[in-house]
């Protein structure tokens, strides 16, 4: 498995509280992504990063912010959590500089289950 | 909006038989990769197979193969000699138009392999 960890793995929080999820990689991959997975929707991209301090929005970015101050860490923040943000969150990494069968392939972390009450 | 369509929400197959999962996509990229991922009950997203769109030859990985029809934007996954461990959700993914570093995922097909 690619060296990707996510923390925490499970979290229960209350509406209105801030929440930060962390993704850590040991692969030195350039790109990092945050997705959410909900029943009937597959995976949807929230934000992604193409380098340190370089980030951009995905298709469901409202209510989320991200930061990447180091190559290995990508943080997802819910400034004021809502019940609609109850979901499973996945981090992924990729690198277009790689050659061969791993080029442009996204590898996923184990996921974080977040419940907002 | 960019879409990837998996028209079969659920499928079942008997152990040792063959099953095909369908996927269509609508990227406008010319050179790109397509992916199938497997998500077993453990929730981990596992890469099953990858297809390079500029290659006419269909990708194969052991019991897994694809039928890639570029003009039709179709990318189906065939699983031969199905095993109980193949029971999982399967997701098809294609690149965003104008940003192939990003992927769009289908809603998934839940595959059950019966003994």
C-alpha cells in the first residue's frame, strides 16, 4: 500500500464545531486530494493540492477549506461542521512525474468516518 | 457537468463465473487514463486496473480485463473466474475535462459473488 495515513480514523462532533482532518504521505507525491463518499454519490472531490501552498476547489468545496504547508501533509478543515457534512472522507495522492503504470494513478488512504450530530 | 455513469447499481454472480460491469464517461481530454477501483467492506479503495486511452490494446490484470471503446466512451470491467473475495463496490473513474489530474467517479456497482 502507498504510504498514506489519515487521522483521526473516526470522529463524532457536534454541529457548529470546527473539525480538522489530516492526511499524511511518505511518498513525496506532488498531488493530494480530499474526497467525500456518500451513499448513492460515489466519491466527490472537495479540494486538491498540486504543490506546497497550491490548492484548488473541487466540485463540492462549500463549507471546507484546506492547507498544505509541507509536501507530506494536507489538512481539510470544516470551519463550522453541519450535519450534511457527515460522511466518509478519503485522501488520495498522485504524481504525474512518475513513469510507467503508476503515472497519474491516484492512491487512497484508509478513510475517516465523520459524524456531525 | 462531468459525469461517469455506471448503469448497474447492483449485480450478483456465481463463484467461478464471469461478470461484466459497465461504465460510460464524457471527458473531452485526448490523452488520459481510466480506472476501476474496488472497495471491499473494509472501505479501503483499491486500484483494480488502469487503461491508457491512447493504447488500443485492452488492459488486463490477471482475472480482470477491460473492454475499452474510445469512440463510444465506454470502459467496462470483466471479472473472470469470480471469487468470493471479489465481493465489493466497484467504481469507475475518468479524468475531468480540462484537468486530467482530477478524477470523476461513478456512483458504483455493488457486486456480490455467491458460493
